[in-house]
């Protein structure tokens, strides 16, 4: 009975599930808004996700997104505690400015595969404090996500080792995965949110070269990233490890933990 209660609390709080299958399942990702806009031929992508983390709360924090070449600011990731016990993640980024950046296979901070993105070539941008932004761009798909190490989750990683707990959710035209990644190594434990935002982006706008000299380079990028096949499978550890995570998350909830980045 206790295990069942803990599991229910975890699902309600931090598994970050958002299943819109019409069966009355409690949604923790309570809403997602995605917008794209074009300014001076650059495509800007904005994602806002509302989360219910129970009695836990994010810090109020803004992490700048800096271009890999030159460190020019091209967006930001914001963590926001809201009134009424809600929390929010906001990502805003100039996607066009990254379209010619070489993409490679990427992983979560714990070294495990990124939900949805899997083995697809991905642009990874360090955000500071161990956090990372992920952007996968192909001729047929775009995925955007963020991973943020949480100090209080180091204890979970010490108990269960390197695992992923990422249920897949669907809200409107967004398919995503959000949840917990852990590791025995301190600083490699936290949460991540990844979303397939293909339906909100005009792919041709992203790949428009800014200058004639960019045409050949952009053509090579498009060939490299021609086909993206996202993985919509949920990720989960063994039942024993999942139960352990449930118990430890429940304790953080009872303590009304103020989550901290590394």
C-alpha cells in the first residue's frame, strides 16, 4: 500500500508525465506552449512548459544561451516558481543561428541517451551550472530540450546509480518526454524536458542561408541532417529502482524542497 501511494505521489509530482489520452490521467506537465517567429530572416523558437512539482519548487533563474562561436547571446532558459505551487520552464532560442553548427551524438549529463532524440545528430550547448540545451534539426523534424542538474537529486543517484525515468507525453501538437536522470556521480543528477516541436516550425525558413557564401555550407548541413527519426518510447528503470526513486522524491516533497542547481 505504501509503495502504491509513493508511486502515485511521484507520478503526480515529478515523473513529469503529460498523457492526453482522454483516460483521466493526472498531468504533471500541465501545459506546453510553442511559438515560432521570424525576425530579419532568423527563426526564433519559444517553448513554455507549466509543471506541477508538488511541494517542491524551482529557483528563479535565467541561464543565457550563448552561440558556440563567439559566445553571442542567442536566447535563454528560465526556471520560474509561480504562485499556487506551480513551476515553469521557458526556452527561447534563435534556431537559424545554429543551423550550420556541426551536430553530433549527444547524451544527458549522466551519459545516458536523451529521450526522443536518441542517436540523432544534435547540437549541444552548455548553459552553465552543468545544464545543457539540446537542439536536433533535420529536414523532417525539430526537437528542443534542456537538462538541468539538481543538487538534491544527488542522493537519489547515490542510491540507484545511472538511470533514466522519462514517460512520454502528448499535449496538443507536442510529443515530449520529461523526467529524472540520475548517476552515482554527484552533479549528474537532475531533470530534463525534451519536445518534438516539428509542427510549429517551417523547416525551409531555418535552412535559408544568410549570405550567398553560406549556400554550400548549408547544403552540407542539410545533407548531414536530412532525416531525423525521433524515438517516442518511454524510458524506465527496474521496478525496484523506480520504487526507490518514488520514496526519495516523496521525502523531498514532504520537506517542501527548494530545488537548487549545482
